[in-house]
């Protein structure tokens, strides 16, 4: 056994989870394509200042979880592995002049992200998210589109009871007064709070509603709801989104103390959760509006909204419910032989079959034919083509346990193709 193992919080994906991740990713791209979201591939690292400014210096992501890269050579800036995708998408929106395009600009990506987090089931230091961004529309209609797109993606995978936990976190007009109300609510129990939450009380009381510390959670249960402190515009927006989701049949659970973990959210904020699940296992993703983020990162004031759904969490939820897709099928045809001189021909025949649209592999060993046949049966192959010592080919039907007479290459390949077609 090797002395090396995968680093803590990082993992190897083996079957059947590897295929399930690929399947969930393919379905994510398909959902985005069908809804008219343009694909974007973002760099795996950005200037660390981008995340520090966008996500917020007091957020756990920046203060505790950011993987910074030491500058090298002539590099004058510190880079960081991306912990989330929205900041990079907004940076790209500004950098490439997307404001000149018809608004909103709809973007989608499936990205590998990195956070220095405490590893546990469903939470890894390297993880994958399906990310949707719609930049340039402030109306509640785009909220409905984005929220429904994520919910429909999860339902289509088989997670049909997914719920949207919905809140509004207000705007720069109404949120400051609520923050002071929240600070006043927590101040009497400040000595009961952890050191981290005491710091949050001083710098960003909203983050207390997202705390997992028992004393903070207990006090948060009786905290005033931000929906009772919204300005008229935020109240109207939230009412339109709530009514619209009911009209289109998206199950909504009011969550008046949901704030999400990122500082850039405004107005609509939500999470996709599975009912009955405990803790993080039921949280599949979420999103929100970020109407001030483009301006914060140097662009013209532009509204935006988006979500991120964790592919790792989705696959675990599917596995727990027995809904993982069938693992990728083995080759339909295996090409076998025992003569070392026939190895190249076996590979060539397998390639010809694949070019014709049939899955095939060559057995490149010189094991006994019986052992090669056992391997083909184990892989679920329908048939084996045997390259005989005299150069002829023999087709063995593993389904019917029958074998044809040796023949020329063209005829045997045609017969193999027909056999696969007949088996459907």
C-alpha cells in the first residue's frame, strides 16, 4: 500500500459515484441550455481581493476558508482558489463589457470550488457546484425564473419533494435599521455568545442568524423577523415573488431568519432543502439577489440574481434515497485473441466498432480465451469477437451462448453490429 493518501477534505470519486456526478453535471448543463443560459468557464483562481470585497471580510468564507496562493516571480497580486462562482461571473460580466448585451445576461457554469472547511459527510474542501447567474434585471420575474430553474433541476433528478425556503434580506434602505434592531436583541446575552459571535455582533449582526453556536441559535429563535422591517419596495418585491412561486407550483416555506452565508445578498434569498433531513444533509443549495455587487466590483450599478447547487450534496441525497442512476454499461463487444501478434488487430477492430457507434474494447492480454470470455461476461458484453491464429474472426454470442463459424473480418463485424442492434 502506498504511503500517500488523498489530502484531508479531498477525495477520490470511484464508481458508482463518479458516474453519478457526471450524470448530475450533464443534467445541470442540459437544464441551463434549455433555459437559454450561456455557458461560461471561469478560472480556478482569482485575485483574492475579488472575494474579499465581494463575499465580505467578516464572512467565514473569507476569514476562515479562503485558500490563498503565495505570489511567485513577478506576480504582484495574491491569488486565491475560488470558493464560489458568483464573484468571478460578475468580474467577467464587467471585464468583457456584457452590459452592452441584451439584459439580463444569463450565465451558467459547473465549477470545482475550494474552501478550507471542517470535512464531514456532504462537506468537502474541494466540491462541485451548478451555478446560475442572471445579471441586469431587477424585477421579480427573473427571481421566479431562477428559483424555478433550480427547483426543476432537482425534481428532474428525482428529488421531487424539494422545498424552497424563502426570505427577503432587504436592501440598503431598510436593512440598516433592522441590523440595529438585531444588535439590540442579541446585546443582552452577549456574554453567552462565543468569541466569534461576539465579533459578529459588533461587525455584522446578520451573520448571527446563520450561526451554528447553540447559545446563538437559541437567541436567534426569538429574533425579530426581517420581513417585518422591510421598506415598501422590498415588501412589494417579496410579495410578488412569493405569489409568483405559488402560481407556478414551487413549494415554498417562509424562512424569516434565513440570511445565507454571503454578505452580497439583497432582497430575495432562498435555499433548496429536502424535508426531514437533518443539518447540512438536507441543504442542497441556494441563492439570492446581489443588486449591489456589480457596482461594488467596479461596474455600473446593475442588479443580479443567481443560485448554486452542490453536486456532491445532490449525489449523496440520491444515494440515500436509492435514486442513483444505473452505472455506465460495459462494452457491448469485446475483441479477444491469444496470439501476441494479434493485439494490434484487436485494438483496430474495437476502434472500428466504436466508430460505427457500438461500445467495444479490446482484450490486449494473452490470457487463455476462457479467461478473456469470463472478463467479457463480467463486463456485461453481448458478444465476443475472437481473432483466430489464422487471421479469421469468430463471433460468439454471449446472450444466446452460440458461436458462428470463423469468417472474414468484414462479415463478422457486420454480424456483430447487427447482433447489438437486435439486442436493442
